[in-house]
């Protein structure tokens, strides 16, 4: 069957500053979220999207479909993982327990088709699933409380976790519930899966699958979009 995307968009974007949550900032005449949904739903493997909104979200344009595919919404929670759990729970019954589900940040508008292709091909062949990731290019330091350097983390085997992340509906739900019950707030889905011993694949994706966190990220995306349209 077709694949569903769960798109957590319930963040308030506090790090960005300003009154508009970052997923609704306008780029090329459309909210960031529109760019993100297009990148997902333009892919033939995607059937529909479940967008997870903040309670009382006044910015959601009330879309019911996008790119000719259904878009459903539900209300998220305080932490990203709570929002993803809400999205998984709100999926229709037609999405079975062992069906793969794609989780993708609303704030990642620059997903490339070839990355999605690679993630789907390799992830669906894996018993657990897969995530897009990019190799770390800087040397990483662990700081002490005084701001001095305590250690260097060798970057050779370090990756930046990106989204989308592809896991089976029930297994991911159980893993996120287990993290929540342990008082842990995972910052991505695979962190919850690892805790349960579910070992997913890293699939190398493009460095420019950026998450809009600062105004500079938004400018970067505007630049990439303009280049693509040239
Ligand atoms: O805050 P961060 O940039 O890590 O958020 C990643 C994604 O998770 C964003 O798309 C944001 O809207 C979403 N999120 C959410 N619910 C929260 C916090 C973040 O859906 N409580």
C-alpha cells in the first residue's frame, strides 16, 4: 500500500525569534510547510500526510489535500516525541502495525527526491528501517562547565541525524512510549528506537537537507530554491 508521512509541525519555533512559528514563515510566497509538504507528497510512493499542529494553531491554512494527496491534521504535544506519537495514533486504521511510516520535520523544506528514493529503497529492505544522515565535517568538542575543552569526539564515525526517518508504525509507537515512560525526550525517532535495541540503517543524504532554526537557515533555503528554479 501507500506510505504515510507524519510531519511534526507543533513546535513554537522559540529559537528563531519573532511571532510566527518558523514553519509558517513565507518563502517564495508560500509558508515553509508548503515547501516541505510538496517535497514529500510529490514522491509517487507517498499516499498522504498527517500534519501535527500545536493546539490553537492560528496559522494553519486549512489544507485538506496537497499535490492531489490527502492531508490530515491532529494536535501535538509539549515535546517533539509527543507530537510524533499523536501523529502515529491519528493515522487511519488502514495503516497497519507493521507498515512503514515516514517521519519528517515540518522545518526541513529542502528534501531531495534522490535522498527520499535512497531512504525508501534501503529502509524498506531493512527489518527496522532507516534514517537520512550526513557525515559530521567539523571536529567536535565536549565542553566542561567552565567552558574549557574536556574531550574531542573523533568525527570519523559521527553522523548528523536528519529526517525523514522510516520506521514501522507499531514499533516506533512502542519505542516513543517507552522513552516517554522513562522520562526521556528523544530529539529524533531513531534515538527512541536505539534505546529499545532496534538498530536502523544510516543512509547518507545531502548536506543541504537543512532544518530551519535561525534566520540564516531561512536565507540558505531561499538561495537553494532560487538556484533550483533558475
Ligand atoms: O525544535 P526542532 O527544530 O527540533 O523541531 C523539529 C520539528 O518538530 C519541527 O518541525 C517542529 O515544529 C516539530 N515539533 C513538534 N512538537 C513539539 C516540538 C517540535 O511537532 N513539541
